[in-house]
């Protein structure tokens, strides 16, 4: 049936329209390119629930982890463009990946039909409890003075904390020594015991430590303060306005998915973001939901293009430096 | 790198009666070491104080290769157990069954992949009873579908071709 | 006493009809899924995580904890019955546990494992309730240098795992270390020996490696020797451990609980060393170490207790620091987060009912496990009576589905087939897989910690001896190595002469 539609161009318009009207007639698979339980997976699951209700078909999460999320996205991009396989990409897979993975088999800006931006988690600059600086200005001065004596932890090449950390240093003009970890957990552990000085990470990973006072936070890299940490200034307020990043998550379909189907999915996603139950859970996570203008497929396409342009030079330079 | 083992001499009276298990084992380790050394050749070693990506693969491969050589020498001196013939039938059908599963699970789904893999693998033993194996495979597949797909809700393809 | 009132609060939460029911269901399905060959605790929890999403946070976590214990225990059952370890910590259980099964003592092995685990679970629960918070300070003594030294100590244990030649066992450890280097380099992001295969860029996964090397290679080898597998279904023997068995296991269980519980506190996945350390200790102090690897009950009782104690105390870094020490705990973080509870130092003060409820449910879960599993032993043992010509295709299909489901990845299934071939070759060449898996598991952590420590010390090796904890661990490793090598050199000569 599907093959006939794809083959007969003359019939394509009428049949796809009919096809789209009936869509969805079976469960939709959403590929999440990370293991169950991570921030992207949690956001995908929160939004999948109201989407299933709107669409009248189950949105099933399939976790395909590996290589900073690029394994899952590569597979999803090659799936049939019939609206039954969609994916949750994020800042790494659709922004930083082209710079980090030279053999990447997809182009974030060209190989997808964007559906819309979902919730994103803000990035926070944190430091060990005993850190001498008390605010962002003092911290920047400290990082400049220490040079490579400063220890900057990150959660592994390709992780959000790695990319956003490199960006921070590039904006501050500092060259610390990087200490690579294999996840936020071990990095935080060495920060708790004071072995490493600072790192950047998603709010959900550090909020509890900040509230308990076991680590210091200097600023949150979003335009507005987070209700989860009302006393934490934004980077703009603290004097580093060019550092504005978030680990955004967004839904994509494979390239060539009929626009009617994309529109249906976008509508379901938008309704899902406004769902009261979902909103409550996003707030608990400290996740930020985009405004109405930011939820369209066109806005997402623009975001992907600007993110690739932003990350590529910074990360390429940093990776070349690390290999020396 | 596994060639040595399958084509290795399995007759006790081989070339000189000295191709013992440990001689082949040594060759096997040397082959793996060489494989790693070849593929890690482009990676910077760095220094002991600032290790590069190539440091550990290269040094561990050298140690293991040297150990393999030692194993060979010891065995050449003092002999040891002799290689036995590999069970080609078991290897072929068990590995083949796994491959069949991999080939068909995404394209055709568990209804095909399950019985295909199980029936094929059943022939790994001389005791196979084709009819029994087929019935058992179908019943087990049905059980797996009920368990994994419906009871546990895993996103495993059941009838992917429809 | 604070702890009494806290525990009372916890038991108040856990002993509601609903939560007890959830705990029971969790243990039950955890056991049933975890017992499937090819499905270890991580896979089980990842699979079952979504079914807890509809519950209230406390209920969901209690059920999840039940699934965790069930899966853990189910994994040991598979290790004993069919020689397939579901995760690193049950590798040791295969050594003597499966040998016992082959001797018709599967029921005894399973019984000792259940009772030892229950004891370890009870002790660990009290331990967490009483000392969980102060112990987190101990965890902070451990930086990269200390972990590296701990892993060195772990490698020294590996020589003890060998049943045959020490040289061959050591070489297997190196093979494991070598396989652990495959994947993206930590520091530079360069690909190492990945052969351009995308799935290898995160390194080799434990599950395909263990399933291939142990499970499938064992199947092929069993098909080759009909006598070997006939023993398994030949006679069944006693279903439960006798008084003498229990007496023989008591001290190993106590020691295993202590070692496993202590190592489990470390936020850097120290629990993985627990069973290995316990096995090494039991073998060292045994009157006749040659019984080990041939079905010694101490080799099951000690490591299984260590395994369960460690599995439990691994909750300490999660609940008090918010740091997940291993993959299973990382899934727990996800489960807590999805219910709006961000794990960290504040869980205890902000959600005391959840915190203490969970601790109480640990004990409850362990009790349920014994209740569920002692009667099940009879069924498991009877499964061994299924003719092998039917049993092995069933194992094969469960393994395939399990491996596939971990990452929804066909490539993982192919990797398993490849490792099965490698494992079969290893069996033919007289190599043992357990030391290799230990080398593999420790290798990843060891390289990471070695390089972190050297970056932090800016290249100075003295960091390993200047830091007192690290120096102490290295000293223990050195002493153990000397003790281990001295007699074994003599023994090896004896064996060589016999041949």
C-alpha cells in the first residue's frame, strides 16, 4: 500500500491527503537516542502521554542509546517517512554533533522534517563549595588568573556539559585543564570532595546539590530566572550576557514526511506542552517550555541552523587542541 | 583472528606432536595483540605523564602478545594438552540461528525471527526432531510475544511487515 | 533514638497494603524477568521502568526496588542454572554455582544464595539506616587516585579466580583490559579500534560480551560433550541446603556481607568488586583451595551475600549524595526524577517518608524474595530436566530478545554471535572467561581513573602514594600479589609435572 503511494506521483497528492486524514491508524514509535531515565528521555515520556491522548494512538518510546545520541538519530532519520517513526533530538544530536563526529551520517539541518521544540533544561555554572569566588564576576577573574591551574570537569566528549563547558571557556577567554568523566555523577562526586573546580551542567542534575549547599552556583544561562532556583542570577544579570545556552529537546520526523502529518504531530506536541499534568512535571524538573512563537516547525528549523553554526567553530577548535 | 583455532591441527600426532593447546593459545593471543596494534597504530601514545589515547591499547597489546609467546615457548618445552576438533555443526547452527534472528527481527518481526532462529539452531545437535523443534519454536515464540510485547510492553517488532 | 523513630516512619509507609502489594509484585516480576537468560538487572529495570510511571512516587520506587532485588536474584539463578551471568557481579556465582548445579546440587546452591542474600539484605538495611549519612563522608575520601588503586587491588584478585593455569588467567585479564579500551577516547574523543562501527564508539557492551562468551559458547561446548550436559539433568538431589551446608556457609556469608556492604558505599561502583573480593578471600583462607571452581559452597555463599549487600548499600550514594554509582542506580535516578523527586542530599529532609519508606521496603523486599524464591527453587530445578535439545533453543531465543531489547539494536545481537565464536575458541584453547570479564569491567574504570588522577596531579605518579587511602590500597594489593604468587608458582610446577 505505502509503496504504491510513493510510486504513483499523480495519485500522491490525493492519496497522501486521505492517508493523512486517517493518520494515525497504528501506534507511533518515538526514538529517544538516550537510555531510559535521562533528561531527554524523561521529557519525551512526559510529552508522549498527552500526545497519545490527542492522537488517539499510543506514542511508544524506543530508547536507542549510543555515541552521544547520534546512533539513535541516524537510525530514525533512515526510517520510513510515514509519520510512524519520529524522534526526540536535542542540542547535542542536532547542534554539536556535526563538529564532534566527523563521520556523522546525517545533516541536522537538511535530513529532517522538524515537528517542534519541546521543553529544554537550562544550563548552570557550578563550582566546588570551597571555591574562592562568590559571584560570576569574581569567578571569571579567578579563571583568568588561574589559567591552566583551574580544573574544569565535564561528563565526556559529546555530552551537554562538555559542549556547554567549552563554549563558556571560549567566551570567558580562559584555558583551564579539562578533567573528563564518563557522566555527570562521577564528575559531581569529585566536585563534592573538592578535587575539581567547576563545570557546567543541566539544572536537573545539580539543583538538589545547589539547594543543599554542597556546591556553589554562579549563574543560570537562560534569559529568565528559574522558579526552581529563584535566587540564582541569570548570566545576563551577572555580566556574561553572551553565554546563553540550554539543553533544548525537539521533535523531528524523517525528511519527506507529509506536511499534513507533521502538522498533526505539531498540534499534538503543542497541546502536550500546555497539558496541565505535563506542565507540572516540567516545572519540577526545572525545564523551560518554549513560547508560542518558538513551537512551530519553522522556528525549530531556524534554531537547528543557528545552533550548528554556533557550535561548529567552537567545538572544532577545542577538539583540535585536545588532540595535540 | 580466530582462524588459527578452527584450522589449527587437531590430530595428536600433528606436525611434530608439538602443536598443543597452549601453542595454539599463544598464537591466538599474539594474533589478537597484532590486530589491536594494527588498529591503534595511528593513535598518539602521549607520555606516561600525559597519556594519549593510544597508550593503553598499545602497551596492553604488547604485554599480552609477549605473554602469548611465553605460553607457546613453555608449552613447546614441556608439552601439554592437545587440541581437540572443533564442533563445526554446533558452531554453524547456533551462530546461524542468532544471525537469522538479527536479520529478520526488524524487517519481519518476532513472528518470523523467533521460529526461524529456534528451528535453525535446533539442528545444532544430532538429536534434533524437526517436528518437535518446530512446534516448540512456535509455542515459545507465542509465549515470548505475550510476555515481552504485551505483559512488559517492550517496543519489539512483532509483525513488522504488515 | 532517631533511627528507631525513622525506621518506624519507614515501616509505617512500607507496610500499607498497597505498598506491600507493590513490593510483592515488583519482586515477583523482577525475579521472573531477571531469570530469563540474557536479561540482567539493568535490562530488567530498563524494561520495567515504564510500568511504574503511573503510580505515586513512593509506591513506584518501592515497586522498582522490588524489581531490582528480584532481578538481582533472578540473575544469580540464571548464573547457577545455565552459567550465564546477567551482570558483572554474578560472574563469580557461575564459577562454583554452576558446578554445583552440574553435580545435582542446584537446589542447594539456589537455597544458600537466597538465604545468604536475605541475611546480607537485612544487615545492609540496618547499616544504611544507622550509618548511611556519616558514611557518605567516607565516600569523599575516594578520588580518582583511590579508585585506581582499588582497581589495581581488584586485578590482583583476578589471579585467584583461575581454576587452572595462573599464566593463562593473567593473560585473560589482559585480554579483558584490551577489549575495554575499544571505544571513544575519554579525553580527545578519538575513536579507538572501533573499526568504523558506530555501535562500538561507546565501547563494547557488557551484555553481548558476557552472553556470548558465557552463554552461547557454553551451549556450543555442551552440544559437543553430551556427557557434560547429561549430568545436569541426570540427578537432581536435594532441593534445599542441609544443616551441614548452612553451617559451612555461615562464616562466608558474614564475611561476604561485610566486604560487599563496605565496597557498595563507594559512589564509583565499588560494589562490582564485592563478589570478586569475597571469592578471593574465601579461596585464600580455605583449608583446601582446590575445591573452589569445582562446586565449593563457600564460593557461592560468600559472593552472593557480598553481591546483595553491595547492591543494597549502593543506594547510599544515591540517596544521600544523589550520585548513582552504577547503571542500575542511574535508572533509579531517572525513575525518581520522572516522579518529580530529584535525588540528592535533600531527599532525606524534604521527603522523609519516601526516604525511610524506601529503606524499610529494602528489608521488606528481601523478605519477599525469600518467600517467593524458596518455593520457586523446585520449579527452577525441574526446568533442568527439560531435554537439552529443547532447552538450548529456548535459551537462545531469550538471549536474542534480551540483547536486542537493551538498546533495540540488531548490531548488539551480531556482536553477541561474534563473542560466542570468540568464547568457543577460548574454551577450546583452555582459557577461562571469568578473569577476562573481570579485566574488562575493571579496565574501563581503571583507565578512566588513572588518566583523571594523572591530569589532576599534572602528571605526577606520586599522587598514588602521597594520598594515604590510595597508598594503603596499593600496599594491600602488593602484599596480596606476593602471597598469591608464591605458592602458585610451586603449584603450577606440580601441574606441569603431572601432565
